[in-house]
């Protein structure tokens, strides 16, 4: 599991951690868990609190997801639950 960390923080090895690294790590694990390739993803929801308004695009492009709609969610303390709710709505149809 990807640990919760603030972008720009330093990991245990002394390396700076940023959105693309966190997205790549969590995204690869999620795709593997779902048993799908990233080419099968049609849309993405990205939740962020600390970062630019295009943090989702920046992270998902590094994962390889381009050419799909990416919605960025910044809802302060409710960002995670809001992003999960919106993602569930997309899947449920």
C-alpha cells in the first residue's frame, strides 16, 4: 500500500516525494489489483490537497494515462472520500 505522504516531503531514504511518484506507485498497484491494463481505463478521478490544479494530469500522464478525461478533486479534508464517491459513481453508471 502507498503510504499517505505530503508531496514535497522526504521518504525514509531521504528522497523527495512528489505527486507523479505517488500516483505511479498507487496507480500501478490499483491496476494490478483490478487485473487490467491502463489502456482499459476510460476516465480518472484524482484527489489532491497540496498541489497545482492539474496534479491529476501530471501524475496520471507519468503512469501512461493520456487521452482520457481526468477530473481533479480538491475538497480539503473530504478530498479522499469525495474522489472515491465520484469514482464509484462512474463505475456504477
